[in-house]
C-alpha cells in the first residue's frame, strides 16, 4: 500500500527517471566504487539477517548523484523489500510523520531523502520512532488533552543528506550506521560508463569511455546523463542504421560534450559563469548571494552542485569572507569569454 504513498517523490516518474532506474545496479556487488561503504553495509546487513532482526538505521551523506538512493534500493533488496521513498521537505506536519510511520510493516525500509530539510515538528516524532519504535500523539486540546502512545512495527530508516552538517544532533545520534559517499575516481566512472553503455544496448570505445569519465564531475548521475545524450549523437551520425549495434567513439563523445557545453575540465556553462564572476573580482572574495543572483541559481544549488566540483578541481577557494578564484582558475579561464559564447578550445 505504501508504494503509492503520496509523499513518494516525483523523482520516480517520467522517462528520464525510468532510464536512470534501469541503469541502477541490482546488487551491492554490482555497485561500483565506494568499496568501504559497500563493505560496511554488507557486513551490517549480513549480521542483521543472521540475527533475524531489522537493520539498524542508516544515514547516507554525500553530494547529489553519488548513489544514496541506489544504495537504499540495494539494502532493501537484501531484505526482500522495496524501500518506501519520502522526500524530507514534504514532511512538514507531525501528522504527516505519524500517518507514515503507523503504516509501516515489520522490516520495512523507510528512505527519507534530503532529511535535513524536514520540519522541526516532523523531526521530533522521529526521535522516539527511531529509538523505541513508538510515537506519542496528543489527543484533544486544553484540559482534555492527553498523550497516547502508539507502538510501531520495527523498521529501518535510511536518511539521505547532501548536508550532514545541517542535521540536528538528536536526529544524527539516532542513526547507528553513518556513511559518507565520496566522489568517484575516473577509473570507477569509466567502469560505470562501460556498464551503462551495455545496458543501453551500445558499445563505447575504451578511449572514449575514459575521456568521458574524466568529465563527469566524479558523479555517476552525470556519467549516465551525458552517456544518453552522447548515444543520441552517435546514433544521428552518418553510417548508422536502425537495427545495427551502435558504437560510440571518441569523436561522438567529444561532439556530445561540446553540445552539452561541457569543457575539458568537466565544467558547464554555469560553472564557467561562476568562475567569470570570481575572476572579475580578482582577490576580493565574493559572497554566495551575489554569485547566486548573478548566475540565476539558488544558493543551495550552488553549494550542493557547483561549488564542490569547482573546489575539487582546485579552481575555487572557499574562505569565511566568500569565494575566490584560484590562480589555476585564472590560468585556465582568465581573459576569455566564459559565458554562453564560450568556445571550448580543449575539446
Ligand atoms: P543520489 O540518491 O545520491 O542522488 P542516485 O542513487 O539516484 O544518487 O544515483 C544516480 C544514478 O547514478 C543512479 O540511477 C545509478 O544508475 C547511478 N549510480 C550511482 N551510483 C552508482 C554506482 N556505484 N555504480 C553504478 N551506478 C551508479
């Protein structure tokens, strides 16, 4: 019944998400990279299964697209269930949470995405639910008010967050397993691309795959997204006819990335706009708000999606007073037109 729960995020709808879903690894062994996290989870899963207990609550943190939802599917699959997906910002009122928790069955896996964005009121109900599998609900108001304890079936909560630092202490303390997902190496992304190409029914040349892997921001979601667009490019090129196996070569990858506006550093149009603003300000740090207004993105998106990659590439420095472009950024991008009209000279 809960599979159709109204809080299930729309992320599971649509063709794009359908394809993303089809590329998801089916077992923890198929899950490429994050070996320490995968091994820790495997151990905890096996131990819980041997004891015939539900798995302890799990907190997964890491940037968008690194595999938090995928891992929740894999954990659930190990217990023969499907995760119930809920988005943190949709959990506003206490009764949203109580309604959700009281429908859970023994062993269900409740996945709350962006758990740091849940309301404080909703969060409070989770404390006793996670710790003792019970919720206390207030009935009536005024002099007739009384608290009723509702016992819940034991369940596992998986919380996913891009900002572990924004979680309150009491909530974080209730997760017994806490794992952080890191960016993937080029070699791991190369393996993911080769696997995804196979699932999409095409073959990609080894040099084309590693070339693409180096431009995917260390993130499997980008790798899969770019690959699908590049597949379209390869398909539209002369020489391919329907029914034939599709081969993606270096030229197709290069053209595809060019069309996507992704340059040799894996930077896209917004990344370059951010750099343009920082480079124009020289040594003067620029506040997040100013950057957000200038590029037309939300501050949160800048912090979650763009900044980590720019910092990782050594192009941006984050200081208490704001962001600055590094000398490397000035060397690579200074003195050129970085916005829409940017010509990617390195591709
Ligand atoms: P998150 O929940 O962290 O935003 P997802 O779990 O939705 O990320 O992952 C995005 C996509 O990337 C998934 O559809 C999946 O196909 C792919 N993916 C993520 N991690 C891996 C991995 N380790 N191996 C293979 N594919 C992966």
